């Protein structure tokens, strides 16, 4: 890391000059394999699960073929840990360093991130240890099956939701409060829910977070690099995935409208939905060549309203069907309702999904969807 | 020491994958289009977490690809779905539920070995070559071709000593004129480490379902056995109906069955594959239901004889999942195979008969190698009857 010390000091100085503030950042030089591991698991010391294994394999394959290179990773922790890849070129790592300070500033100042759990790195380690203990005590298979079920329902978390009435409509919170679980099972569900909320926050701020980091990166590098290096960097910046370029364009628009101070203000209060809703314009949609594509009639809708709606819906519901818990008449009742009646759920997944819910709820589970009432109980799935 | 959690997670993932494959191999392997873009499609809903998803095709957010223009023009061209909007831990829909073909083959081989109770075989080091990291790779100097009797190990040691002596450097700088150290024995007695395998498949109308499954399982097991014998192999693929065509590996596993059966065309094309290939052990594997079109019988006989003269071993698989009697051209081949040392005939009825066919084949390979080559060091108990 020694060769980067001078450039880190310079980046910090420039960043402070721009008005950025951050918690300490610890850089760590790491191999591609370690980066693939953290990227697939989300956190370095998280419990081991087959589900990350698929993603890990995919990332490793792509790394081998140099198709996708995750250049950096940074964790929302205090201090923030940032992973630089040893095989990166010096210039690539300088890019990463500048980008990381954008994230660190976002973590420390964004309204939603300030409230987040900065200790999740250690908590995840604690969860992993506890799960291993439970594996020894209750059997590996039992614990793994339970983890599968918990992870399946964990997609219903919402890190932003504070209203208890609305929270209990979300399955994972409902199960945590009401399912007839053993203490160790409840503890595991709670742990998975906590980790789920940590990642949910990252998902709900992905465009603003990456956009801000890219925006900061570009602003710092323009100061830091020679014209020739800057030209090289521009190619890198343009080749980033859409969330990066979209977020970058949105913060650029804010700066044009209300100066750098305005952008700083936006990074403090915005999450993705608000950023998109207030900043995305027809001009940006055209420039980024974004549209809503309907494969059924191969039509493209390039209207800003349509693009906005699609993006916001993905952000609000993670692209997943909206299934809510209905108020129960009886303590043993669990009725789930798919609220968008017009849209069909994939019937092949319903049995497996309800089986996972049943694993936690123990009593019959009902789902109203696709114009039917699905019931899963000890005998399996039945439809009425 | 770092715990490689990623690798452990992958191991767990692969264990589940294996279990899934084991359950579904027979159905998966029958897919007409087995490989698409190097991937085998599976219905791997169990390898994803079973969260709910929409069933219908839905509109999605997209971006124009590579300035391909936009606006009113229809078609999927220039439409790039915008992924990763959610980032972070959300890899649900992005996790591929497809398997790399090579990985599929590897897993299928494991499953088949298990099912047939065949022991795993060791990979052979390349004979005559020095297999250690401390020595430089000298792939061009193996025991083939012009310097087939070159003893690499001795040559390298001689070269090393010479370089120390003459130049004072610990370096391999092989000069064959000075360092060449040769085996005394006849190079033709050394093991051949190269094979040419020609796979010929009948894709006339009856080729589907169990038929395809049997052929593919046999081929996967043949690959397994042959890869462990021949570190260098060339594989050529031919399909035939009325006419024969050479195909790529991927195309070979995506056949559309149609037309009549001209087995003679298959043999003829197979012989063409020998063009320019010398110093290889040559194998022909032909799979058919033996029902050659009327009028082709005599020609097919002649072409079969020709392949027997040209290939080291000709394996004829009579694919017969219905377990009917052997008739037609297959009957003729069965007769010939009893007399000719380099012909085998297999009546592929079920997996047990595949095992039998493999044993027969390997016995011939070993026998053939002994005739042509030196000793065999490979342990293939269980693969032999």
C-alpha cells in the first residue's frame, strides 16, 4: 500500500477542499478471489451459504475471462474498509481510491446511511459463529433448511419502513413477531432480517450512492490527473454500468442547476426514489438512451414519466411481486395476498415459496394470487 | 490462514447442483438443443432461492445498445436490459440458471460413473515429458514426430550441466546437437498420447428422447475414459441422414432430426476427417439405429470396410432403447465385428449395455495399444470385464 500513500493524502486534501467529510477509511490490497468472495457474500465474514456460492462461481468465471472486473469494494462500516485489487494498474487503483472517498462521504453524511448499522461487519461475524454453534447443536441439515427459509422470506424487509402497522404487513416482520419458533430459530430469523435490512438500504440507495461516488471520483480526478491520464479515465467512466452513469448524470444535473453546494445537499437528503423523481428529465432520458421496453409487442416507451415510474417501482418493490400479510382472524392464520391482481405470479415458484414460509409458520399458509387460493400445509400444496 | 468462504459456499452450491443433476440427468440430456452459446439450460429453480416472481413476460427498463439507434424501430436488437439497478446483495435474477457445457459434462460423468459403479480413472502424465514446475515447458519436444525417441529428462539434465560448465549459468538452453539424449528403444513402441476421435451420429427421424440420452451418455463416458488416456485429443463431429456434414461440438449436441438414413455417407465423411492427421491413434464412434435406406446397404458395407482399413478402431453403436432385435445393417456389422480385431459392436439398450460397450471398447484399446505401443500403466479395473 505504500506506493499509494502519497496519492491517498492528496485525494483526501482535495476531497476536504470540496467539502466532503468521512469516517476513517482503511484500504486493503487484496486478490481478485477475495474481492469475488466479498462481492458474492456481501460482507467478508458472513455465514457461508450455497446461495452465495452460485454468485461467487459466476464472478470468478467472469474474472477469469476478464469480462467483468470488480475494481473495488467498500463496506459501510466504521472505519470503512475498502478493497483494492492487486492486479489493477496503478491508475485503476487511483480511480478506485477517489471513488471510495465518494462512498465514504456518502456513508457518513447521507441521512439514511447515518442511521444505518455501522457495526454490521462484526455483527455478521457474530451471526456466523452463532449459526455454526447451532449447526453443531441441532444438525447441519436442520440449520441449512432453516437458513433457506429465512433467506427466502428476508426479501420482504424494508430498511426505511418505521410504521409498525405497515411493517407487520411485510412477511418477515410478521413471522418474527408471531411465528411459533424455537428461541434459536427466532434468533436466526432476526439475524437474517438484520442483515437483510443492511443490504436493503444499499439497494435503495444504489443509484445515488454509486452516482455520487462516480461524481466525486470524476471531480477529484480532474484536479489530480494529467490531461492524458484524464482522457484514459474518461473511457473507464463511460463504461460503467447504468446505475453508475445514471446517478452520475443526475448529480451532474443538480450541479448545473444549483452548484456543487446543491449536489452536496442532495447527497445528504436523497435516496434513489427521490433523486430519480426530482431530477430525471426527458433530456437525461434521451441522452442516456433509456426506455421501457415491452417484449410482447417490441415497443419502446421513451417518455420520462414511463422510465421514472419503472425505476421507482423497482426501487420500492425490488422488482418483486408485492405480497402482503392480511390481518388474521385467528392466531394460527397466515394469509398472504398478491396486491396487484392483474399480474400473474410464476406458478412454478409458488409451492417452493409457500413451503419455505410453512417451514417457519408451521400452520397452514394461504396465498391469494392468480385468481386462486393456494394452501400449503403438512400434506403439501393444494389449490382452490 | 484465510478461510476461503467463497470456495466453501461454491462447494455447497455444487453439491446441490450435483444432487439436482443426478435427479434430472435423464431429462436434461434429452433436450434436443443441449448446448446454446456454450451453456446447458436447466430448470434450476431450486438453485435460486424460491422467492416469488412474475410469471408473464413483462416490460422492463432498457438502454439502447452501442448507438444502435432508437425510436420507432421494432425488434430486440439494440435493446440492453438495465441490470444491477438494485446492487448490493441482490443477485436473485442475475444468478444464471445455466451450466457451462464443460461443467455439465464433468458433473454428468460423475453421475454416470456413480450410476454404473465405475471407479474414477487417474489422468496420465504425458509420457516422455517432464511434469514438474521447475522445468520449462517444452511441448514441442514430446515423443512424437521427428525426435520421438528423445529422452527429455536426460536431455534437460545434460543441457543444464553443459550450461553450468560452459557458461556458468543454471539454465536450460537445449541444443539438441550437443544435449540430445535418446531412448534406445524403438520410438514406435512408445505410447501414443494423441488421439483423433470422430463421432458420427445418425440424425434421421427416429433420433430423439431415449435414443439421444443413450448416445450422449455413452459419449460423455467415452470422453471421460479417453481424456485420461490421451492428454492431446482431436475431436471431430459428423452428423448424417441422407447426407453427412461435419459439425462443431455445440452443433453436434443441438441436432434437429429429419430425413432418411444413408450410413454410407456417415462412414465416407468420417474417413475424410482423417485428412492431414498422422501420428494419432484414430477412433471412430458411429451411433445409429441401423435402419439404412434401401439401396444404401451395399455401399454402406463397402464404406464400412474402408473405415476398418483406415481407423485404428471402429466402434459401432446400435442405439436400441426399445430393446428390439438387431437387424438390417447393424446385424451385418455385428457379424463383421466378431471377425475383425479393430471393430466393435455394441447394442445400446440401456445403461448396463453402455457399461458393457465401454468395457469392450477399452479392452480393444488396451489390446490395440499393446500391439502398437508399450506397456499400459493405467489401472482400469471395473472398466474391464
